[in-house]
C-alpha cells in the first residue's frame, strides 16, 4: 500500500490532475508498528500536531498479495462516506458481510482502523487486499508477487475516492452527519448499493411480509383452482416445509461428516492449494442431501389432488418461507448482513407475482422461475468465490485446535443453500432422477480420491507454504528471596495450522520427542513462555517444546533492577524498576491473591485483567522502542494495595525479550541445525527469546 500511496501523492501533487483548489487538506500518514499492537497509529492520534485537523480517514492495509482491495469497514455511524465511495470508485468491492465478520473476530487480524476510529474518534473507510493470502507475512511476501493489475485497481479506486472526499461538504461539519451504520454491497464489482441500517430494516420487513403474503396467496389459488380441500393443501404445504428443512439439515450433516472423516484420517486441508476440491468434497454432499428429501417424498407419497408441478411449487414455497423467516429474524436482531437474503427473496417474489398472474400455467411457470433465479445465482457465485478466496488461506495461519474442514463444510453448505435452494425441488420432475445422484456421487468420489493422493497435500513451496514459528528460549525463574529456582533452554513450536506438529514430526525426527506444555501453564505465569503478543497465549495448550542443550546467544541481555520500594500510604506500596534489553520486550504483571494493582506508569488507569491465572489478575504490557531509544533503559513503577495480608510478596513480574531483529548469525549451532532440517514447503520464522520471572 506504500507504493499506492506514493503514486497517489505523485498524481495529486500535479495541478493539472488535482482539480485545485480543494475544500479540505490531505494528510498522507506513513506509519509503522502496526504489528506492534498499532503503536504507529496510536502515536499519531495521541501526539502528532496534525491529528487535531483530521475529519475522516482512509486506511489502506493488506492481508494478502492479490485480488481486489475490499472495503470492509465503514463509518462507524457516518453512512455519507458510502455515498462518496459509490459515486467516485470505478470498480467497487465492498460488503457489509465482511465488516460484520471482521468485527465478530472471525478474522484473526486487526488494522489501524480500530485505533484511528476508536482512539481518534474519526470516521473512515478500511481497505485491504484479502484474496489468496498464502504468502502474507512470509519471505515471499514481496512486491514481485503482487500483480500490476492489483496495484492499478487499488490506485484507480482510491484516487477517485480521495478526489471526491477533498471536496466533500460534509467534512466541514462532520458531527452533523452522524446517522447510524450503513448496509452496503457491490454487484459483481459493477456498482454499489448502500442504504442506512434503518432503511434496511424497513425494506427487509416489508419484503419478508410480502413473501409470506405471496405464499398464502398461492395456497389460496391452489385451493380455488384445483378444487382440492384446504386441509389437504395446507397439510402438503406443512409437510413440504418439514421435508425441506430436514433436507437442509441432512445436506449440512453430510458435509460435516465428510469433514470429520477427512480430519480423522489426517487428510484435512486437502483443498488448501487445490481449491477446486471443495466442490466435490463439500458442495456435492450438501446438494445431494438437500435434493434427497423432495425426491423421496414425491416419489413415495402419491396424491391425486395435486400434480407433481404443484408439489414442486410447494417445496419452492417452503424454501422461500425459510428465507423470509431468516430475513425477518436477522433484521430484527440487528444483523445487517441479512441483506444477502434479499437476492432470493426479491427475485422469487417477482417471479411468483408473474406466475400468479398467469395462474402458474403448466411448464411456463418453470421458465419464469428459472429466469428469476439467474441474477441471484450469478451474485452468489461471485460471493462464493470471494469468501473462499479470503478464508482458505487464513486456515494456514490460525491454530491446530479446530478442524478447518468443518469451517469449509459449513461455508459450502451455506453458499450451496443460497445457490441451489430454489432449484433442488425440481428433482421431482426429472425423468432420470438417478443420473443426478450418480453425477453428484461421482464428483464426490473423484475429489475424495484426488484428495487422498499427493495432489491433495495442502502445501506448496513457492505458492502456498506451511508456516512455522520456532523459537529458541532461555527461561529463568526466581524465588521470592531472589534465588534461581529453575532455569532451562527450550525450542518452542507455536502452531499455525491443523497439521502442526504431525507433518513436522514426519519430516524432522527430532520433533518426534516434542511435548505439550502440560501443567506448566498452572505452575508458571503465562506458561513460562515469552509470548510476543498477548493472544498467542490462547494456543499454549496445543503448543510444543523440545529441550535445548545450550542457551541462546543474546546480543542485548535483559537486565531488570528493582530501584526502590516505598510505602505511599498505609497498606499501599510502590516499586520502582529499571529494565534494559532489546527493542521488543514485554511484562507480565500479576498481583497475588488478596492484592490489588492500583497504579503504574504505563497508563492513567489499570485496564481489565486478561485471562486470570490461579485466581490472580493478569496484565500484559508491551515495551517496544525504535532506534532513537536504543540502549536507553525503561523506567517504570507499579503500585499495589496490599490489603490486610501480611505476606512480604505482592506480585509476579515477568520480563520477556524478543530478539526478532537480530540476524541468524546470533543463532546457536544447535538452533541452525534444527532449522536446516525444515521441509522445503515450510516457511519458518525463528529467533531467540528470553524470559525471567520474579516475585516481588
């Protein structure tokens, strides 16, 4: 994105292209430390003199190396920004679904948008490359792996948007345009649709109500036209709804079962590099299960008062009823992504109205219905490709605790439901119904066989590598009296995917002796592991370690010094410290049971505790510094309310050092030998780490 911003700066600095004068100024913020918990953005918001002049912002980020940039967060509460995006972006790519998925934490990432919006209080738009992120944060993550078309697409869109916003009247009085959140989506990147959340609720409720009304109207028409008893028609409609619902459950169950079996057989993620396998593995079983219900019901339950086409109509209405109820429920629940259901609902309503006008004339109504399904099918095909392009690569940088095939099976079931939910009932009208199931079975068998071959191996050296985090740690634990109670050196493996450590153990024999941390997490604060960021602790129960013979080499050893201990008031003590070490350090602070942390030098208030440890609050503090502070020790203090307890100790204090910016020349021979055995398809991040734990 730096390249894009530099080109924007070049284009906008040319008077002939900039359409001067502008109503508003333009700031280009090139900040680092995004991976260091957004320190760069935080520093700009809190201390830069230009921060006070900001009215709105565009955040450009990446989580992949290709595709289009998706606009996945907007506002918040300033929907007029979407109007400028719609009017000035040449090829829109935006979706409320992406925003809600990201904000629910289903994407394992953060951007500067949260800091600029939350800390700065500014409205903005958040952009990121998100498709095919196999090389993201690897040695292959370089300009050479990003296509010129990707850069051109980003530049064209952002240039137009910036030129619109610098002359936006709304930015002159931004607070006057606070109107709530927006619902937005593009159609095949051709145009953008957006409206406020309130408008969306009204639209969804009206269309949901219309859907239910059309279903009732059709049932009345059947009763009047065919002369059937109303009880018979209503019974068949109810049975169609039950069978259709059970068919959906059966289809999803088939896909989930395949995911469980493949994972149990050690063949999960076979689709990671060969994405086409997903259709046979997970789409085909769902479609087969969803088709089976209407087929069996119509084939084995014969009725005289309704022809087969009428029974298909009842199944279509049953599926439409499910969509309508979901649309109403999600909308009332405040889920803006309910707009996805507008596509099947709107076009089914339209085709149903036409068919009611022609009184569902035999065969003709089928063509009307199929024409009505054309646009929803096109839209859901593009949405399916987008979702899998984003989420498949993310399964390679998550953890090893959950089965990613389950995630893919559920995604496939959801998208297949939207794609073919209003098509599968037509199985009842096929002459050779067995051909449909035979074709689906053949697709599944072919892909299952391919997935079991070397072609189904998840990883490729140059295009989709497997990620490993391997650290060489030195750990020292001290007793309250200052004596060393335990010291060791280990190689620590932080998991990134479902196949850790099994694949590594099959390639590198030394890792066959690896152990989990076990009860280490109960005995030591944060498992006694020097974590780079707080959230890595979540995966500690499935992390692995090996004993190391020699300790790491530390060019900048950590030195912690207790400078003074003083009583600030009865029952309150303040401890002053100095710590010297590398540019990336962390502190774990945990007051003992009965003690309370009342102050420190890192912030004006004490934030809420993280995950508690042995009944104690736990706080994680990052100490990151740049070259300007190199060699300068950190000074800090910690204040504790001792309560009524008389014990001499007050809290655990663990100091952690990450030597990530020191080259491989600082690795020990033992560490290098271990890394040299890594398989060719692996991308490994490796560096030394240090931890010392004290009780003061």
